[in-house]
C-alpha cells in the first residue's frame, strides 16, 4: 500500500504533500486559478512522476544488463482534453540516453520493456492517452 497526505497551506491554492516514505513536495496553482505559481501544478506532478517512473526503469534495465549508461533524460509533451475532467489525451516521451558503447537494440528494448511491462505510471496514463516515444542515444 502507498500512503500520502496532501495539506492545503491555508494560502491561495498552495498545498504540501508528504509521501509515505516521508518526503515533502509542494504544489501550487496558477494565478488565474487563485495560486501564486510557487510550485508545480498537480497535473504537472503526474507527468513528472510518469517520466521519473519510465526513466528509472530504463536506467535499471540497462545497468542490470551491464551497459555503461551515463545519463537518461525524458522530456514530456502532453495534451489534455478540452473539457472536464481534463485528462491527458496524448503524451510524447522523448528519451535521451547517454553512455559509452551503448547498444541501440538494448536501449530500445529497455524503453519498450518499461512501456509494456514495468512502468505503472505510463500504464495508468495509457488508459486515457495515446503514449508515443522517441529515442536519441548519445555517446557519454
């Protein structure tokens, strides 16, 4: 089970969250929604979590395969529905993986395994959004 608590700070639309593992995160709204723009929006946190989840998988899979991975960035571009609930409808994940002598097939396999088997965040988002990915491999 995963637990967390989200608390309104009492000011504007700012919230703090404490994860079940004891970590703190701030969230805020845009000024036009009553926020002060001090932290990411809650829906941005959803994308951040998904990108972190899949990046974690890719790095772990490559490390376990003894590949010399030195970096992994995931840029996310997402579109949302025009009406409430404004779910994500289209997500593009752009991976940039860096390392020494990385095998293209191994990196592509790691990304595919993340999407098809391991990443619970993208699996959930995939229920409402078309998820696509692009991959660039760079030398370290």
